[in-house]
């Protein structure tokens, strides 16, 4: 007798179950497109070293030069004082205002070139009020022999206007206020504070920067480093004239390309390994 096996009928799937299971399976699979996108967004590795995020002023210059002793620094400035007891800045000016304008105009220009232009300018405009009356076009006509004269004329008019509106037409006597003026930076403020108001500031231009580094007196990678280094080592009794002595020394003796070591007042103290004496 033939045995008959009864099978239960297949369970019917609810409507939409096939689509749901397909979506569930798809959700479990990794998204290849998303993975590629993420990997593509990663920055490519570069063989070049990353630049340091530290400001230059925090990086100490590598140097094996032996620092000057306090006695050597005093001796150097005693010699400068003996040779030139009352050094003067070479920018011609009539008052603190014209000094401020002259220093602003001297950026990337020589003192001699600025003086040729400002002699006639200051004859007609030696106050902020007179400079404003002259106008930007008028200022440009006087200083067009100076580099960047268009931008400098704009700054001279803007700082004159600011002096009148915010400082009663007077040159301010603090570094912060001076640096707030158009075209004026830290060096400008230091020059004005020193020459107009007798402050013991150290204005570091290209000459002072070179002398500070070459001699080993105050090595630094930035003007601010050299400025602070010089202020630390120079005795207070020399600070009023120190920046003038160093500027003149760099301009006429410690020249950029061919320093005149044979006539240098401090050649025996200088730490420069290439000096010719």
C-alpha cells in the first residue's frame, strides 16, 4: 500500500515583506560609496615637513657665539659716547608731528631721500591742520620722489585727521596710541617716543638689526627679538642715545656687504667670525 506524506502548505508572505527584507539586507551592507568618499576626503600625506605654528619671535636663533659680558657692553657704549656724545637722528623735522610724518615716510626709503621731499612739505604743512588743508593730492605732489608715495600720502592725511579727532591735534605719548595711527608701527612709535619725548626705547631698523646679530651683541631672528635683547644688555645710562649710536655704526661702519672692520670702534669686542682684523 502506497504511503502518502502530507505536507503543510507553504506560508504565504505578507504583502510588502519581500521589499522590506531587501531593504533590511541592504542596510546591513557597508556603503561602499560613502567609504570611498570618506577616504577621499583625507588629506594626502606630504613629504614636506609641516611649517611650525610658533611665531618667529619664540624661536631662538641657533648660535655658538659667546655672549658679551656686562663689562664688554659697557666698554662698547663708552667708546660710542666718547666718539659722539650727542648723536642725532638724520631725519629732518620741526616738531613731534613732523618727526612722526618723516618716520612714516621713511619706510623702505632713505633718510636723505625723505629729507629732500619733506623740506618743502614741512615749510607749508607743519601741523595736522595744515596737512589736511593741503589734501592728499597736494601731499602726493611733494613726496612723489619717495617710494610708495601714493599710499604714504594717504596715510599722512589719515593720521593727521586721526590726530585732530582723537588726540586734540597733538602727537600721543604712548606706544599703543602711536601704533594705532595709519602707517605707524612699532619702530615708528619707538623713534617718536625716543626723539620727541626722551623715552629709553630701542628702534630697530635694518642697520640695528644687522649690528645686533653680526656683533653678537643681541642676536635675534626678528626685529622684536633684537630690540628686547638690546634693552636687556645695554645699561640704562646709554639707552637714550643707544639706538642712534647703533644706527650710525651700521650705516657708516658695519656696512651690509663690506664692513669697515679696520676703522670699527669695537672690532676687538665684536664676535663676528669673519671680521677682517
